[in-house]
């Protein structure tokens, strides 16, 4: 091994890989002996982890750093002093441009809340949405989210009316409005899968497909491969007026070889109308591996069974569903059906604090309360869903989601002693239930420090905050939003 090959080595850590198979043993990992998912089958071990110059985990092992690695002498060596070392969270469902809308419509369900958002964002231009998205991405990173599926804000300016099942369209923005959202995630350093809405209902179909293709090509050309988790179709049939929308989305999936995540059955509002549109996706051939239902709170028994049989998955947003009063997804049933399940933080405007630790606790506790069963969802299972499970649902588990040799070194250093959270009886339970943002000390993406003690290392961070505050006021004034009157400062 050459002296320049190691970027970072973290020693004296409680490593929580959140992997399913052996992570130790053999020359590839640099460990001694083998164990399923960690030492003694516990799913964690005390030891070290090394990051190569390529930003990937090159070795990990139990105990002290082996003498042969001590002699390498390259890169930073960090003593974790017994802190937890875990993979970065993966938010499998996010709308990151909403970072300036926290606290908006605090008592509205989905359609009232999203209607107010739509009114506000109608006043935004390309540079506004760039800074909104950049701020949101840095917020994710500072809170331990290192990879995200991002629903970009559509170029189409309009508002959906659930009572008439129609969307009123005001304008179609330039393609740069979409592209600048890709730029923002890149500039923040967040690994992102960007979802693009086809919007073939609101312009000639071939124009919509051409614009979609240009967006995919722009993404491929402008975002480095190590930061891009690919493109996806932003599924929008829930708000569509015709079954042709489902067929168009399938065409985009097939032409570009990508997946699709569709907001579906999130709220009990207009439920019969939503359920009728499930058939549109089914008949169009959309239900397959790589197709995800975002939320999926209110399907009937047939829908859940068919989706699982076809290989489709779902993404659960426990904090968002609670904030908007949408309901509680039947996660035990989906697990029994074998559906891929990811977890997301959704909008910053409906989680308010984009906190994955809070998302974990709300998820576990609501499932236990609804099912009246304290063991229905265990902490390691929930942590896995918000990391490796999300990566699997998105089809990127070969790169992110767990601490395994060859994967990107997206790492969280979480210190349960600062502030002190007491003795550790169970590592996964303590990490999930007792730790939080106050214990999050360092966030790494590809072995590079991106946040320390909640402070971003990104040179654009201070400007992003200033731009967000000034631009939100300007956009609110342009959109004549009801929220303008409530904007306190």
C-alpha cells in the first residue's frame, strides 16, 4: 500500500455498519476473524475504519489499528474516543427547495399546505431556487443526511385543486430553473438522485419528452459521477387528469433506463379519486422493481399486494405524515409482503427540522403506538430502513447506505458522551433513541469533512443563509402569498 493511498483513518470507534452480511474478516477488510454484521453477530464492533484517496472505505477492523497500518503514516488519524461511527442517513424522498418554508401553514393537511407552497414558489426564478436548494442541501448534510432523492421543483407554475381534480397552470419556466437545482446539490456536495417531472399534460408531449431528455443529459454532464446517484421520473399521476400521464411516465422510464417515485395515497383527502388512479399505473406497466410509491399511507389490500408482487417499493415519511395529519403507513404489512422500504425526510417545510434522528424515533414510536406492540419495529430495523433500506429502494446500495469496504465513506461520528446520554445498554437502541443532533460531531462525505458540530465547511454556507433570508422575502412579495403577512423576520 502506498503512503498516499489513505485519506483518513478513524480509530477507537464503536462502528455500527448497518450491513446485512459479514463486514469483517479476510484480507479485503483488513480485519481478523469474521462475524455476521460485526463482532460476535451483534451488528457492531469496537475498532477502526480507513478511507482511501478515492473516498471509499478501503479497510476496517476490530480492536486497535494493526501495526502495518500504523506505519503507513498518511492522511488524518482521528481518535473517536469511543464515539459511534455510522453510515450517513439516506433520505429516499425529499423536496429540498423548501428550506425557506418551515412553519408554513401549521394547521393545514396536505392539499391546503401544498397549495400555499405553490402560491409562494410561483414567484421564484432560477437564482432563487438555486439558493433555496443549496441551503436545503447544506441543512441535510449538517444533520447527517449524506444522500438524498430530491424531487426538483417543476418548471410548470400552477396549483392543484383536489375538489375538481384539476391543476390550474399559470406559466412554464425556462429549463434553467430545473438545471439550477442540480447545480445547487452539486455545489453543496450532497449525493443526490434528482427526480424530474415530465409535465406532458401541459405542453406538447414531444416537447415535454425532449425537455426531459435535455435535463437528464445536463445532469450527467454537470454533476460529477461520484455525487450523482442518477435521474428518476417524478411521478405525478396523483395530480393528473388522464391515464395518458402514467403511460408517458413509463415511456420516460424505458427510454432512459431509470426508476420512478410517485406521490400516492398520502392523504385521506379525495381518497376514492386517488385509488382510482392506481389502476392507471398498473395498466401502464409502471409497477416493477425501481418503481416506488412515496407515502403509500392509504392503499387497500389489493393495491399493497399487487405492488409487492410486481416488485415495486414504498418510501415512508413518518415526520411529514404526522405533521400534516396524513396517517400512519402500515409498515409491518409492507415488510411481511417483502416490499422494499425506504425512509425520507420529505419537505423541510413539513418536517420543519430535517432531523433524521427525530424521523427514526417518530417512525418507531408511531408504529408501536398504532399496533400496540412495543416490538413491532426495533431500533436497528428502523436505522437500516433510513440508511441501507433507502439505498436499496433507490437502487444505489452498491455505493451508499452502510459501512462496507468499497462503498463511499459517508460517515457520521456521534458522541453519546457529549452531552452525556448515560450508560449504553444496547448500541442500536442507544444510537436510535438516546442520541440526536446535539451528539452529532462530524459528518463526512467520501471521507471529506463537510460539517463539524453543526457548522458547515462549505465556503458557500454563510452566503446561502443570507441569500435564503433575503430571497424568501422577495419571492413572497412577488407571489402575494398569504404567508407574506405572517413572515415575522
